[in-house]
C-alpha cells in the first residue's frame, strides 16, 4: 500500500511540474505577463546563469531579450519563451540544449520540417531551424518518443529538444522568418 501511495504522489508531483511550465506567467510567479517582477520579488539572484533575476521570478522573460513577437531561448536557463507582438509571454517551457549552441544574438527561422530523423538518430517532429554553427544546423524539435535526454557530448548535434506539447506550440508560433533571440 505504501508503494502505491508513493507512486501516486510522484505522479501528481510530475503532473504539477508539467502544468506549472505551461501556465501563464502571471499565474506561475505573481509577475506581470511582460516579465516584470512582482512588487514582492526578492532582489536575490536565481539559479546560476540568471544573474539579476529575482529568485521567485525565475520563469520571467530574461532582460535584454528584445521586443515584439519572438521566440526567446535562454542558454543558461535551458528555457524558451514564446512572446507575442505586445511583449506578453504566451508560453514558456524547459528545453534540453544541443551539444552545439548558437552565440547570443538575434536569428530568424530559416526552415521547418514536420518529421525527420535528428542528427543523433532519434525520430523528431516539428523541427524549427534558426542557426548554423560551424556547419551544424541548430533548431528546436521534439522527439516522437517524448525523450529529452542530454546530448552525447562527443557528437556535434544541433537539436534543442522539448516536450511534444511544447513542440506543437512552438511549431504553430514560429513560422519561417520568425525572430529567435538567443540570450546567455
């Protein structure tokens, strides 16, 4: 009986984590949807790689991430934000970075593919390509099997992986020529 209870609690915790990653920004952290910290936000920095971001606003849009409609990809935070033309975050979610990452800067979606085999051999869907680094194409995708494992550091791959539901949202949002802003 204790084993069933533990399994049920683990499942509920996992589902709560997934739900929190897709909730609107103002419901997750008490922040305005534009990424502004709430009045009660702490001045302490959040996790390493996110200097200056309040600890209780870790999912807020990173400063210096541009304006207008865009996809924001924070390398250190391992997170993507989909931002509408008014600057409102419409979705944010965690990603698994590729072995090869683009330099911080502004890019545009160059091509998309519905389903392909990734450079790591995994079948992926909703591929949204936006950069090339030393001959390696970098793009967002979701593994058809739902996996988000760490990339093999010995292989030069460019697939930034996400959950399938997040891949669906990004696919709908980021058409060819859409702006992608990469921040440290």
